[in-house]
C-alpha cells in the first residue's frame, strides 16, 4: 500500500534520509521507531509531500506522489506531531471544511461525525474556536477529521502525544479495528510500549537508514530477545 | 535588585545575540529601515515646518494656534500610547513564551513585572519618540527656541511616556483579571484602529487649508474646533505646560512643572507595580480561558459545498474574526473617505481642468488601491501561518488554491475600486468617454493589485511570522509597491495621449479626435496587466509548490 523507493533527503551536506526502501502492505500497522534526529519526521513529511524529495519515489496504492499528486493526496490522512490548525475557525467549522475538501457525502459525514465526536468526547468543544483548544483537544480534532474522511492510509507523527489515557486507548482500539478492515497505518512513535501493543510491523531508523525491519515476532527472534526496548537500544548503540 | 539585574542581562544577551547573528534577510531589513528613517525624518520635519509656519503667520493668534495644534496632537499621542501599551502589554505580560519559566523561577512577581514594563514602554513609545525629534526641530525653528530648550522639552517626554504607559498597563491588569486576554487584545486593537482613522478624518474635516487668506472669523472657527481638553488629569496638559513655559519664559520656568510631572510619573509607576503585585499573577494564571462550553445543536447540518465555496467560507470567517483585518478595512474606508473628501473640496477654478484632474484621478485611485492591496492582500497567503501544512496535504493543487485566492480578492478589490471611481466620477462630473476610460483603468489596476498581491504574497510567504502584516515593511512590501506603481505609471503614460487629444478636441476644439487611434495602446495595457499578474502568480505557485513545511 505504501512503497518508498530509494528515498533520499539532503539538507545541504547533511544526509537526513539515505536511500530508504520500504513496502508496507494493506492492513498493516507499521511502527516507525528511532532516536531523535534519525529521520522519522523527514521521511513522513516526504511521504506527505510536505518536504521535497532529493532522490527516489513514493507510492500510495500504486499512485506516485509526483505524477498524480491530487489522487495521491486523496488516499491518506496525516496527523502531525504539532497540531497547528486554523485557529480562527470553530472545531465544527474545521470538520466541515475538511469534509468538503475530501468530498465526503452528507450521510457518511453524519454517521462518522456522530460516532467519533461522541467517542472522543468532543461534542462540548466543537463550537469553540480552535485557538482555545489544548494540545490534546487539537490532536483529537485532527484524529476525528481524518477518521471522518476515512482514507486508505493514515500517516501519523507521534499521534499519542498530548492525548489523555482514555483517548490513547480508544485510538489504539480504533487503529486495530481499521487495520482489520484493510486500512494501512504508518505511525512514528517514541513509545516502545505503544509500538509493541499496536503495531504489526516495526521499522527502526537511525542516521537516515533502516537498521531493522519486520514483524515484532521476526525482530525478536532474529535479535534473540523478548524485549523490543532492549533490541532498540542494542541496534541504535551498535550503529553509533 | 540582583535578580532584576540578572533578568535584565538575560534580555540584553538575547538582544545582543539577535543583533550579532546577521543574515541576508536581516541586513536587507536593517538597510531598508535606515533608508526609511532617512526619508522619514526630513519629511516629518518639513511637513511640520510648513504647518507651524502656516499657523504662525495668522495675525495676532499665531502662537495660540500652534499651542492648540500641539495640544491636540499630544492629546492624540497620549491616547495612542495608552492604547498601544495596552495592545503591547497583553502578549508581553501574559503570552510570551518565557512566562512559564519566569514564574517558576525564584523571582518576585514585581521584578518580572518591572522587566516587562521596560519592554512595553519601548514597544509602545519608540515611534512617537522618533517623531518628536523632527516635530520639535521644526517647532524650534519657527518659535526660535535654543538647543537647551529643545533638549529640556525632549527630556520632558519621559514622564509623559511613563504616565501614559502606566495608565494603559493598569487598565490591562484590571481587564485581564475579569476577561480573557485574547478577546481584550482584539477589542483594544479594533478601538485603536477606529481611533486613528477617526482622528485623521477629524483633522482633515477641519479644513486647515482655509487658513490661507482666511479672515478672523474663519480662524477663530478653526481654533474653536481644535478642541483639546485641558485638565490636571490629562497627561498632555502637564507636558504642554512645560512646553509652553519653556518656549515663552525660558527653561527655569519649566523646572517646577517638570518636577511635578516627574513626581506624578514616579507615583504612578510605583502604584502600577503595587497593583501588579496583587493582580498580575492572578491574571496570568487564568490567561487561557476556554470558551464557555457551548453544546452543539442537537442535529448539526453539514452543508456540502464545492472547493471554491469551502475556501471562500474559510477566508470570510477569518476576515470577520481577525481584528487585524478589521483595522485594514477601517484604514481602507478612512483612505477612501479622505480621498473623496479631497476631490469634493477641490477649488472650483480647478474644475476648468477637470479632464486633466480626472486623468490624474486614475493614478491617485491606483495609488490608494495599491496601498490597500499592500495592507490587505499581500499578507493573505502568510496568514495561513503554521496551518499551511493542511493546504499542502489537502487534495487541491497549489495552482487551484492560488487561483481561488486571486479570484476572491480580485472581486473584492474591483468592487472597492469601482466604488471609489464611480463616487469620484460623480463629484467631478466628467464626460462619458473619460468615465469609461477611468472605469476600464480601475478594473485593470485592481486586477494587477490583487493578482500581484496574491502572487508576490506567495513568493515572499512567511508562515512563521507573528504578524503577517509586517510583510509590508519588508522587501515584499517594497517590491510589491514598486511593481504596482510601475504598472500605474505605464497605464498613465499609455493613456496620456488619449486624454490630451480628447481634451484638445472636445474642450479647446483644436483638433479632431479619433478613438480608434488609441486601441493599440489599450491592448498593450491589457497585455502588460496580464503578463504582470501571470508572472507573479506563476512565481508564487512555484514557490509554494517547492516550499518545505
């Protein structure tokens, strides 16, 4: 569903992402782990078209970002680590704005809106201006908007940061349910617990290169350890 | 006191680091600022020299007129400083990033407040302080006061600033105690804008040009209209007392009022520190107030709209809710009003040359629209701010996004332009053909103003800037003004022959007039307009497509 071919990003002399090759299948929940400055956010931003690609190609559902950008963008929803949203809009107006841009039909909007607004307990805040929202509330609004336009792929950069424990649990359950129904999820996280709990596949990136990839079971067997945390430290320290 | 020094050093270090790290952008900005200042000082000086001389020549009451005029100005300045210190105080006292850090440090509230007070006084008074230099230089020349008197008057502004800023901060400390900070700031900004425009209109409507050759009654009417209340409780009254005493009786007679005023300013400074000790932290701790929970209507009705209407709705909501945009609109109406008033007040004998005046009118309308475009349209793209990632990831191409903006703002500014030209046309009562040319020119100018505004706004887009309106004072504003002025100059040049021949044939009956002769010129103007807009928009699209968020 997501395919990265020789993906490379250079900032002057700094090689932020180095020849990354990756393929994530439909219905997978892919956890992208790595220390600070490893290239996680740059990779995600390249996939979303927010940062130019120095070399290589990105595909979602076989559609190339550079060749068919609009069709490509219809396929995914992105939730950034810092949820900057048009702050002079009310929450409800933002949801309507996004639903119209993604051409969501009225019935589907109503069904998903009722479901997710209640689930994330946002019904009492949607009439407020976004500028009054806390980090967690903005994050929830972005999650609701991406769930409403129900894309094939979710691309998430640290999606749990700022969320309360209840919302984290709800989101994890929702991701598992969506993945069972064929939605693909690409998620960067610093939390190894979340990766172990939710992800079906994990990739560890360091210094712009994938140093380990596979299902949790495969990675644990290969590195002869039961703890993903231990494996993470061992691999990233070896790469020093 | 040690903590105060420590914090002051902390801020000076930041300023020093900021200055020492020079990049191309900073060098350009500083150069432009210095150029602007180099232009600004002589302009203000000669403007006030002209005004003071003009007033001084009025028989018998010349000095009284100047006193009244200065009093009116200083009353305005005092209101401006109070309002701008209120606008500056909210972010500085409550929303600065370092506030959490400062309040978590083992430092007294009043120490933090004093540091912030210095910043507010600099932020809200520096511009007026700079204006005072040329204004009083002109005053010295006309009223013939020496350098010591000038310096004494200049120093007397310090208690004036302290009193005004203390009053503004006191009001903010009080208001934030009861109301949410952002709402208060928006309200004060709106009041500030209305006040400035109202003052400009008031001053223009006094019709100071009537002084030329005016009789005693006309002068007395102007004096009566220059109303500035004189009272112990108004800061400008104290300053004016010092200025008048120093001007007419020498420095020594200004010393006592200066000490009284300084004493008042110190008392107010101490009082506001005392009030801050009680109210500041309380206000800070409740600065982020969530709006009262407003439950959604039982059934929310989703309105399905197409991309264009969706974007339009968002832009209109932003325009209505963003007070900085209100101010642009207030300024816009102020400029239009003053322009039309000037046309209305044109002396009757000039109307013999109304075709020529009307031809120049096209250029003036263009300049007004260009100023409006710089304030209102140029910052539009940057106003998306850090939310621009939404635009980049949504399934609408950047090309469409920019085109939508061009359409929305072209329509808006064409309507504005047509209102100005039709109203001024009615006042000048010109021939139909000239009217048609003016409307044609206005539409083209507005198209260039809006198209280049959006295009260059995209080329120079800055999504991290705090106030997108600041683009006007940078290289973007300069380039935009240059481009639009260039187009207006082209347009006037290519239409000049048409208007001249029309004037000679219809008014002076010197020669035959054939409109077909000028078709080529009009086609060239249209082509230039499309090329300028096309190139700006193309460059803007390319820049946004490549932009990394």
